[in-house]
């Protein structure tokens, strides 16, 4: 299979059906581009709320909810007659990306990975794990965690062991709140905040850092507007920024970083 035209040899006696698995803000633009190119498009996201940006699009299927297993992915591919999968899930959603590779190998369905390009990070430190941050860089420091609530239980203990005072910004959902509380964060060190809200994106994040007198921010190297926001906030306030390194994509899957690259690859 040539990466320059992944669908060139597919039969064209019917409209080809693309399943877009979306977990980032680029999902609607990817779906729109695929529809404009003449593909039949179905989209799946994790929550019902994440489907709202797709309401104006003429999609074949709209699916909300986590995918439970490789078998469930295979069944959907076969039942919905999927010709191609586009994995545009979050860069850190490594489990579902691995499951997609296993599934398409079982049914010989092409798979393309869409990833945001890495952001320039001249002032940030890229780390493999939070416990890789030197202890002397954390002792006595107020550290804001913007990682996703499910990661807090693993991250808060090593920060405390290094002498840091962990704070966290999490999504305003019941699950995120339970996960943050279970990680042992005090109420006064926890903010329930949807990212990039307000007329000026980043203003709330800046105000939060000032309110808590934050010294350093830890976030994921996920790219996009959220990561760019933290670069801007840390630069403006003179804070240290630590980025958890983005996992690499599966080695066997072709990767694109833009709508144009995706359409070229599809042929």
C-alpha cells in the first residue's frame, strides 16, 4: 500500500465510507474536508457534548461513547461497512490508538493517524515523567497541573514527595471532580474550569495562576490551542513550564499533520 494514495486501489462503485474518531478540536474541519471530497463520513467522540460542533454536518452516523474493545471496533467496521479509519483521537489516548491498529489488522481496513504538529517550545522543559523533574526545581514551589484529572493520582504523590505544593485545573464534570478529590488535592487547590473560556482565551488561566501564585505549570505536549495557551501564560508571568512528552504514534500507521496532507494521502 503506497502512502501517497492509500485508497487509490479501492473500488469506486460506491461512495467510500470514512470513520473519523475525533478527540481534538480539529475533528469538525477534518469531517468537513472529507465530506467536501465526496466521502461518506461517520464520526465518533467520547461524549454527547463533543458531538455538538458536528451538528451542521451531513454525517452518516454520529456515535458518542468510549469504545470498549478491539472486538467492538471490528464489529462496527463490519456492520457500518467502513472503508477507512482516520484516528484523530487525543495524542495521549494511546490505548484506543493501539486498539484501532489491532482491529484494522483483523479486517484489512486502511488506517490513517492525524496528529497536530509539535509546538515550538524554546522556553519549556520536555520530560518523560513528572518524577523526572529535579527535586530542587520543585521544593517549596506551587505547581499547577493541567494534565487531565485521570492522571492526578499518579502525579500528585511524587510532586508532594519533592516538596511541591500541587494545584490542579480540571474539567467541570462529576468524574473529573471525583478523580481530583481521590488524588488528595485540597478544595482550595482545585479549580473546575473549561479551558480557554471567555472573550480572551487564556485570561482565566492567567488569573488562576496569579490567584494561586503559581511558580510552575505541568501540562501535556498535546499541541493545539491549549498547549499554546500555557506557553503564552508562562511566558507572560515568568513561570517554569514542564511538558510531558507526547507518545509516538504506532509505527505501522501513516501519519498526517494537516487536512491537506490527509486528502493527499487518501488519493
